[in-house]
């Protein structure tokens, strides 16, 4: 990756706590992780990254997830255009009547905190307490 990297965090949250809304939030999570995989200079990490969590989410959906994106300068500007309410309309696999359902997913983008470089210096302290 280049010298100038940016970090930003994306929060994906279902607006309702029902199966359909959680499933749609998981679909959006998968899409953004897949988008980052396609890009050459973008690294996406799911903050809670364990296999059990992902397997459970595939079945139950997610109510909330946070992804850390690291990449070229301007990654936050690229993603902040996606911030807001995402609308997902689909035929629900959970509805026996095969009706269309509309779910809303909140997508927030936060800037990463710049981590300053800490220079370590060795100080000798005399017995009298002076440096």
C-alpha cells in the first residue's frame, strides 16, 4: 500500500429487530466486504471477526456490525457518499406468501483516529531525581 493511508470505520445497523431487517443488513455487510476484496489497495476487516459470528449471521442476520477500511488516501471520501439509509426491497424467504418486503439499513461512516508516532527516548534518572 502507499505511504499515505487512511482508516475509516463503517457501521451497518438494521433499523428493526426482525429477521428480514437483520438479513438485509447482512446482505449489505457482505456486499461491502466483497467490494473491498475487489479493490487492490483497500483492506477491510470486520471488527468482530470470528468464524462462529459469520456462520451465525448468515442464518440469523445482523443487528449491527462495524468494518474497518484501510486504504489509499481518500477512502473515507469515497465511502462517505454511501452514508445514510439504505433501502432493500426483496421477496422474503421468511414469508410463506412470497410477498415483497422493504427493510431499511443505516450506514454510518466515521473517520479513523490518526495514531501519532511516539518516539521512545531513553532517560537516565539520577538518584537525586534529576534527569
